[in-house]
C-alpha cells in the first residue's frame, strides 16, 4: 500500500501545493540592479511624479479662465409690480464677460517655477534610483557571501567525520579517555547550529529582495564578486563637479527657489482685468453695453510684498548653503569609504596569505599530535574551531570589501 501509484500521485500533488507561489530567481548582480530599476515601486512612484510635473508645465503661466456672469439689476420688490422685469425703466438683465490678466513677470515666474519643479522631480528620481541600487546591491552581495560560506560546510562535515574516526581509533587502541567519545558529536552539533544560522540569514535576504524585485526576488546569486575599477581620481572629480545625484538635485532646487523669488517680486507690479457686459432693458428702452478695466494697486509694499520677497531670498540662500553642506559631507564620506576599502583589501590579503594557511597548518599539526599521542583532544578541538572560523571569516572579509567597493562605485561612480 505504501508504494501504490495513487498514494505516490497524492504525495506529489501535496508537495507541489506546498511549493511557494512566488517564484524566485537566480540573478547576477547586474541583472538584479536592472530589474530593481524596473520593478521598484518607489521608482515607479517617482516616474509618475515626473509625468505629473511635466503636465503642470503645460498649464503654468497661462491666463486664468474668463468668467461669464449673469445678473438682474434694479428689480422692484415692492409697489404695484414686484418682481417684474419690464415694469420699471431701471430694471435690466445683464450678461457679462470678465478676464483677469496677471502681469507678464508673474506668468513668466509661474512657468519657470513649474519647469524647475519638473527638473526637481527628475533629480529626486535619480536620488531614489541610487538608494534602490545600493539596497539591492547590498542584498545581492551579502547573499553571495552567505552562499560561499554555506558551501564550506560540506568540507566541514567531512572533516568532522575524520575526527570521529580518529577518536574511535584511539579509543579502540586503549588510548584516551571515555570523555573524548562525544567530542566529534558536539562539534557536529555546533556546525549544524552555525549552518542553520547562515541559512536563516540567507532566507531573510531572499525575502528582503522582494522589496525591490517583487515576484522576481533572488533565490541565489550567479557570477563572481564584481570587478569594478578603483577610480579614486574620477570619483573625486565627479564630487567636485557636483555630478552626484545628491548634489545634482540642488540645481533644480535653486532654480525653483529663484523662480519663487521672481514670483514674489512680481507682486510689485500690478495685475489688471477687463470686463464686458451687455444690459437688456424693458419698457421699450434701448439696451446698453458696459466696459470695465481694473488695475491692482500694490500700495504699502513694505508691509505686504517686501517681507515675502525677503523670505524667498532667505530660502534661496538656505538652499545654496545646504548644497555646500552636502558637498562637504559627501567629501568626508568618500574619504572615509576609501579608507575603509583599503583596510578591508588589506584584511582580505592578510586572511588569504597568513590566517588561512596558518589555521590549516595548526589544525593539521594538532591532528598529527593527537594521533601520535603527543597532543590532547582539547588542543585539537580548539585548532579545528579556529580553522573553521578563519575560513568563514575570509568570506566575510570578501563580502565587506565588496560592499565597500559597491558603495564607492554606485555612489561616486559614473552610472
């Protein structure tokens, strides 16, 4: 009954039903970066905001819509003919058209303000794009490092089997103590605990990639560590020329503040409007036409317009100072990140050239001493644990160096 075909089919269907509904993908770093730019909801949001700002430009600076008015004038409400429109020679029905005309400087400033807002939305999109690329790159690189650490455990388990065999051989030869018997099992349990911990971290990173990739979240990485050029002079030049997204966004912000200043200054110039009305009269009287012209009088500018102008000037100066502050901050971050990258590069080299060979040599010598009866099992266990940690640490050093290089390339590089 256990091997019946219906039972096997049922188990297969149950297994398929338990599979995750959302497929995961094996991606290279470049594929992950490209997909994140296409799939990230935050970037899609900024694209829509760019389109909205672009639509605003088309309407900015246009004349307001004209107003059409209807009215009744001088309609009697008392006397012999209340409410009648043809019983009094002063009663009229009117139809009017009014057009407001803001001054030319105001309309020009409104257009400039809308165009600067469009440019600002585009610059903010580039800042968010950088954040998305940094986020997905960190997830990919950490996931890649975890995969390499997990791949070491096959060798760790094989070494653990050799340890168990060596302990059993020594005990069967009448050497050692009974307390040595569970040492290999303890080491195995510690390895499995570490293995489970790394697997949990991997699953967490896979889930984190859904933030940007959605249904195309990363299941595993493809390819090797990225090999970007170390262009320190180019990175500093881009910083000085303010070509970084964090600094490039201040140019449209300054344009926006300058346009807001011009809009405030336009209040010093009068707006005007014109109106045309047709009046129809009763009792056989002639109809009439009225024309009206209105002009604003910006009197007392010291209490109205000038304070607004001063406020806009201060806002423009604040944007300029904020840009200078960001440039200094980024310069400090670049110097710190370069120093960190060089430190991590030296750490990787030291790990590969010194720590790994020495840890391997120590473990091998400790095993030889134990088998010959000269060394203790405790010394062997310590040496083996140090070798395991050195191998895992080497991958961690590589991961941290790759993360530092990614921050340098994606933040200060030419993307």
